[in-house]
């Protein structure tokens, strides 16, 4: 029973000294700005004792009225209408870039050159070449850097990684992943937006959704060595706000066969044309000693099959609730069975970055650093090249 005195909370207070503050400067205040700000505010009292206390120094955006309102809403001490002015603020120690894809490289590079740690939304960049300039900048500056591949920080996903690392699954044979949404189908009458333009987005469903499951493939199974892919653009003209028509020059969907360095074979697919799928991410791993299935819409569960399970008469897939105190990050939350949601992955992710900053730890392999972001971009570029040239492409960094 929630709130019952019969349970001991997994988030009981623990004695701790004062945690250091890390000043936050945020670029963007829409979807990801909201998600990140929510996480910053939860960290001090839920990830207890916190590695650091996020101090919400400033938020930046071009529309003064909107960014001022965002600062008030989310609790930032101030705001800027130019991110360059925000980076000149000495109180900002961590730059959080939640802007569109074409606003990733220049601000992140400038932040690194100013000695700020950098947290950037995915995909890291529009192309591998652009991502490499960002990787070079953070490495040269010696700052901490992370790409917001937040699904690494879902407890069930982290539990899969722990099972793989322990050897319990044995040799991995297959990785298959889909990420399905529907929000630009004809019945939504979605107009032209930046996500549908190569100049601003780099790619479509590939970078928006596919990069997430590509990252999970690398995180769970290993490096991808080749790809063979197809892409589709189903609606090629969409109206602007003034009624004129614009050309969609990114993919609406893609499907790819991928090879892994360890011999595993994979399939990766993403689309924004899957009717009825709101945020349908599903991955399955088939291995020597068992199989594991994860479904984001049931994110606190895993379906698991073990080859050697006895008795054979009852052998089959079992649904496992990932909510025990010994599961990843759960000691910070509620008693078993009291569920957490999508937004909690950002709390885990950002707390990990803060821990890396104040205790000089490496972001990877638990989190995705800019090298992971760069390698992801190389794979995305290879998928687009494969689709354009209708042939298999070897992945080379």
C-alpha cells in the first residue's frame, strides 16, 4: 500500500554533508528544456545524498517573452536572449543544450572553449563530420561531456547490460529494435517544421528516433561494423504557416540490417508513420542462454526466457518487474511495485553527469559521451549512404 507504515521506503533519508553546487545554463525551453529542468529540480532530494546540487543560473532563448516565462516557470535565476551572453556568465559551469539539431555544434564548441562542461541533446550533430568537430572541442578543452541518450538510464535497460556483462546470457546472436511513432501521419496535418528539413535536422526518423536504438545496440551488444538500409519519405510536400508549400528532404522512416563486431546480427527500424504507436520502442536480444525483451511503453518490466530453466514443462518467457531495491537506481525511489516513469531516466542521467563532474569520473560507458555521439552519427551517415547507394556500407570511424 502506498504510504503505508508497513513498508520501508527505498528513499529513506541518509546522513550526508553539504554537496557542492554546479551552476546550470540551459539553451532551449521547449520539450527537452522542460524534461531536463524537471530532472535538475528533483535531483537534490531524490538522488540522495546528491553528488551535486544543480543551481539553475540561467536559461537562454531567442524570444524574450517566452524565455522569461520559462525562467519563471522552471525556477532559473535569470534568462538570456543570446546563448553567447549566457556562456560569458561565470556562474554557469554546465552548459545544457536542448536546442534544435542545427544549434548543437556552435554553442557546444563555444561552451567547451569557455571551460564549461557540456550536456547536449541527441543526436549530437546533423552529420558525423559536424559531430567530430564537437568531439575534438571537448577533448581539447578537457571538460566533461555527455549526449542525452537517456534510455541508457532506464532501470530495466541498465539491468539488461548488467546481465550481459555478467555472462549470464552467453554469446549474443541477435539484436532487433524498433522505435515507432505516428505524429506526422496525414491525419495529424503536421505542417513544415524544422524536424522535416535536412538543413536543420540532418535526418528525419533516423536521427530523431533511430539514433536512440542505435545507441542501445552499441551500449548492450557492441560496435556496429556494417549496415544495409532503406529509407522512405511518404509525404514530400507540407504547408508552411503562410500556406506556401515546403519540401520534406529527410526520411520519414528507415529500416536497416546491421552487423556487430562480435558476430551478432541486428535489425534497426524507426518511423513516424506507425498508426497507433505514440512512443513505441521495443528491443529484443536473443542469446546462447536466453532472450530478453524490453518495451518502453511498459518500461518497468522485462520479458525473460532462460534456456536451462527447470522444469521444462513450465519453461517459457517470464515477466519480471524491475522495481526492487537492488535494481539499478531504485534505492532512490519507492517501495517495490510503486512505479517510476519516462521522466526519471533524465534524473538518473543528469545525476550521473554531475557525479562525473564533481568526482572526476568518466561519463562512458554508463552514459553516452561525445565519442559515443560521434560514433552514432557515423552509423547514421552510413545508413543514409547505404539507402542512397542501395548497397552495404562498412562503418569506419
